[in-house]
């Protein structure tokens, strides 16, 4: 049996491929085609006026340049911090490593705009740290708003992504390579730059791409802390839902430009990564080395400081949620008033934050495993198309997805705007790539003969998949699912455009309270979101422990 034949067959997996293609055509390609139509139309005729307006006016070209500057700077800084910290925690024994790793993961799991809000409270013009340094030492802190503030938020939120990638790559590195370089006199920083960094470069590039895309597409952070520093996501939002005027054709043109930019970056990264790609098998894993003296102090100091800075915003938000407030001002003393006020204003926000992502996640997991299977086991023209199309949302900003969904489904024959369904559809489309990639990665490690044995014993193709292959894929599917889940419950860019009073999520509620200046209530809501995220991670870890042993035995 040759399941990986490139010839398309109209069996159960052939029909699965066709159905998935039709779903993508309806919920992704159709909305994007409408954006394209609006961008090149004045309502009646074909025109390039919207694009000419963007590139001819300095106001908009500077906006694009600003987005590039802050995204590139955030990517470079996040890669530098993430690589160094990942190397330290993989190569050296560091006290409290497990707790530090959990803090690093938590730092990237909260919504970026919550970090922006926290840093404003800490380093803003009336921030706690700003006022303390000025009062005690006469030190004037640099302005947190604009480029500096956006960069600070992005780096503290996004370097953990690179860190996790680097740790994964270091776990696959054979220690004999490092030992050989040491025997040849290549040690210390020289070994890091000459041996370690080239070996993990494909992984670093993958992490860098994710950081760039996340920074380029973020809406909440520049909206809150950017002040006069305009980015294209803010302009896009304002042009589409502006209170003074709306220009949906121009907003569509900006969206198309955003898609083209991120896709160019994505394909460029792929080309570079493929040229540097190679496989590693750790026959002898790296053993963490115990440092002594000054080196030990420096490594611990850098690690603790970086992790401390990254987790500080979340800790401060939790702290301020228990402070007394008088109107919009924090006063001395502690109380639960912010939580009482929160529950009186939440409505269905917490319920929506669980139900909408939960429904979305179920659909994500189902589609991801099916797409992964047809992409890996049933390689043909149609399955290849599914694999390519499934990655398009990976590089499209959430604001663009939201605008595309509104443009497509606010008219007959399919009206979804204002419903919970449109939020589910948008979230599934936006977060599906994460679970697909992890599912593909684990499926490629499962030998084909396992399925062939089940089929030869009389099992049907669907039964062989669900009873044999899927359980063996569970660890990879779960890894992608938890990343999808955490990003689903902290989603703002898409939700801010699609929500109504009945479908408001916790992230939208937090953002609304921050804009209104109700900081105590916002802190309480952000704390609830943090607790939900932490519980998700605990459940994820327990699930991995539960399935890891059966999966390992099946793999044997």
C-alpha cells in the first residue's frame, strides 16, 4: 500500500480534502477576495486610488516605516535575549530553573496590551517606579510612551517565544559536538558563536519570524502606549471603524499591503531556513554544567534580572487589583472593591472567554489533525493546496481577519456579524496554523507501517486513523492545542472588531476598562485572565504526563 502516492483518490481522505478546501474557500479565500475587490474599487470602477493615497501621503508612509522599525527592533532584541537565556538554561545549572521557566512561559501567555497597561502604571509619567526614582534619587526616567514603550512591551512579551524554540533545539543537540569543539580549543563565547549558534540557526529563524509577525500585527500595545507613534494596525482600525469618518476601501488597501509585507517576510524566512536546514539526533544529550565563581554570578544575575523584568508587569497588575481606588485613582489600603465592581460589569465576559475559545479549540483540533494527515500521508495537488492555504492566516494580522469577516458575512446569503459564530470562525481561521504545524511535526515521526498493520488486520481507514494514528499524535496535537488555547483566550485584534454586548470577551472588557480609566477594575479582570491562563498551563502539563507514557509505548 502506498498511502503517500501523489495521485488523488476519491476515498474517505479524498472527500475530507475536498471538504476542507471548501471550508477554506468560504471562510478565508472568499473574505480575502472581498478585501482585494474593495481595495481596487471605488464602488463602481477599478482604481489604484487607495494605494496611491497610502504611498503618496507622508502620514501613511511614516506609519508603515514605524511598524517596520518597531517590529524589526523587537525581533532583534527578542532573539538576542531569547537565545542567550535559552542557552544559559540549557547548558548551565541554574537555581530555581523550573520556576524561572514557568515565569518565562507566563510572561508570553498574557495579552500584550495588558503588559503595555502595566508598564504605563510602572514607568508612565505618574508611574510608581518613575515617581519613586524621582523622589528618592532625583532621577528622571526616559519617556515610556512611543517607540521605547512599544519596544519594551514587545521584547518582554515575545522573547519567551525564541527562548522556547532555542531550548527545544538545544535538547536535540548532541553533546559530542561541543566536546569535539572544546578538544580543538574552541570554548566560551567563541564556541557559542562558532558551533552552537549555527546549529540552532534554523530554529532561531523560526522564532524570529513568529516574533516579527506578532509584533507587526499587534493592535492593543501601540494603541495604548504608542501615543503619537502610529503603526499600521492602529491606522487600519481607525480607517475601518473611525468615529469621524470611515473609508473601507482605503482600509482594505492597507490590509492588502499588510498581508503582502508579512507574506514576503514569511517566504524569505522559509528560503533562508531551508538553505540552513539539517537534522540532529541527540545520542548523547547535553548535560548541564555547574558554574563557579564570577561566571556563575553573571549567568544567574542575567537570568534572574531578565525573568524578573518579564514577569514584573503581571505581578504588578495582580498587586494593584487588591488596592483601594477612589474613582480612577489608587489610594492607600487594600480591598476587594475592584473585584466587586468587576463582577457587576462583566456580564457574560468570563463565560464568553471560556465558551467561544473552547468551541473554537474543538474545531481547531479536529481540523488540524485531519489537515496534518492529508498533508503528510496523502500528498497530492489538493492536499498540497490545503497545506499552503492553511498557513495564510499565520502571517495575516488579526485586524485584517476581522475586517475580512465583517466584509464577507454582513450581507445575504450568509449573515454572521453580531453572532458568536463569526467570532468562532475568525478564531479558528486565525489560530489553526499553530496546531497544524505541531500535528504535522509529530505525524512525520510516526512510521507508516503502524497504520498499514491495522489496515491489513481489517480495520477501515477512519478507524485506523482514530484508534491507532491519532493516539500516537496526541502529544504533538496537545502541544499545538495549548498554544492555540492560550492565544484564543487572550485574543484582542480580531475580537475588538467582531464583538457585541452579548459576545464580549474578557480581553475586550479589559481593554475597554483601561481606555475608560477604570484601572482597578481592569487589573482585577487581567488577574482573572492570568489565573485562567495559569490553570490552562497546569492542565496542559498534567495532560502531557498522562499521555506521554502510552504514546511512547505506541511509538515503540
